[in-house]
């Protein structure tokens, strides 16, 4: 829960709509999402919702638009309506838990993931999302346990190894974190997050025996090149978001922003502060158009690099931004 998406579902929505006006609203929604005008997209969906108010999927689409616009409570309200219509569908609890995490309502997020697990006890995605919630709560032990269960259920999903690597990082188990990220790279060589995670750890870890400036630059550069695949596109692969949802490069991508942060940190660790400052400014510019939980941290990083100082900090420093980068599943 990402991360955040563009709805390319106008045709699907129109299929359920009987009037030209409603069809136009669905098309307007698609165009608004394409140009990054997410609040308008959510508003444009109102006639579609009214025309098919008993379809939980329509509320889900509107919730996604509100998430993209940064209106998390409105998104939660919409996905709650979907749950009321289809309370046995675990997917809606997972989506709502993402909203609860983003609004700091961790106990509610945990309750929703518990419900999803009870509805689908053999769903890797449910354990992955609950592990993500535990990470955001700072409970690395329970996060590792749930993510290990997700991996056991679906050992071929690289994303779960990336997530567990973060949990290991929070527990200061850096060798285990690296092992998981290397496993993810072997499974999916063109998947950005494990490269970015490795680059960040090798550049910023407080332990001197872990940091390696040369490797940090190599890994973080590759992560930035790959653009840290989009949060909700990843969610689609695990069933939390319908496959009809896609994302274009034009949109804000928190994972891409974090990959630039890692790249800048690697340059700083290597002593190339001129490039570190340049890349960090790019990350800040990329984030400037949206509600940005990274803003304070990024300004802190830029200030350090301008003073020719590298950043030191363990993964607990990322807890405030985990709901915004590519971790929910």
C-alpha cells in the first residue's frame, strides 16, 4: 500500500453504464488520471458511482483516485463502502489498511489485515500486507514472521524478499537483509527496489563494516535507472489492485523519489558531494507537486551534502515514509 496509480479502466466502467453522460464521466476520469489531476478524477467518478452504487469495484476505483490526490480519509470512506457491499472480499480490507497506515491509524490497519488473513489464510498477499503494517509500527520481529510466511506461500515473488529485507534492516540484521535483496535481484534482475535498498544500506548504515561506497553507487544507480517499479503496479501483481490499473512515467512515483535519495546518499558516501547535491535536488523537485512525507528528510539530506557530510542512519529513519514507498502488498 505503494505508490500512486492511473486508472485505465474507462472501458470497464462504461460497460456498466447506460447513459452517454456517465460514459463521458468515465472517460473524463481516465483523462484526468493521465494528466495527474487526481482530485478531478475522483470527482469525475461521482456520476459513475451514482449509476452503479451497488458495485464495490466502483468505490474501489474512486478510492484509488483519492489516494493519488492525497485525500486519504475520503479514500478510506470509499473503500469502507466497498467492504459494506462485499464484506467477504479480503482485497478491500488490504486496501483500507493501506489508507489507515498512511493516516497513522495503525491499530485499525492491523485489524483490517487480521481480517484479511482470517478470510484468506493461505493468501501470501495478506501476510505480506500485515508484515508491512508491523514494519510501520516498528515491530520487526512480527514483520519478519509474517513476511517469512508470505515467502513460504509464494517463494517466487521477489517483492516479499524485498519487504523482509527491510524488516531485517529494522532489526539491524544487515547480512540477512542483503541476502534477501540479493535473492530478489536473482529472481528479477530488472526489478528496482532491491538495488535501491542495497544502495541505501551500503551508503548510510551506521556500521562501518557494512558501508561500501563503490557498491552503494553501483546498486543505487541501477535502482534509479530502473525507476523503482511503481507501487500500485506491484500491488496489482499480488492481487491488492486490479490488473487493469497501470501507471505511466508521467506520474509522481514515491519509489522513484526514494531511489534518487539512495543515489544521492551513495554519492555522498563516496565523497562526491557535488553530484550528491545535484541528485538530491532532483529528488526534492520530483516530490514538490504532491503531499510529500519525504520532504523533511530530503531537506535534511540536502543540508548535510551541502556541508560535505554523508548521512548515517539505520532503517528506523524510514518508518515515517514506508507507507509511501514500494512496500505494501
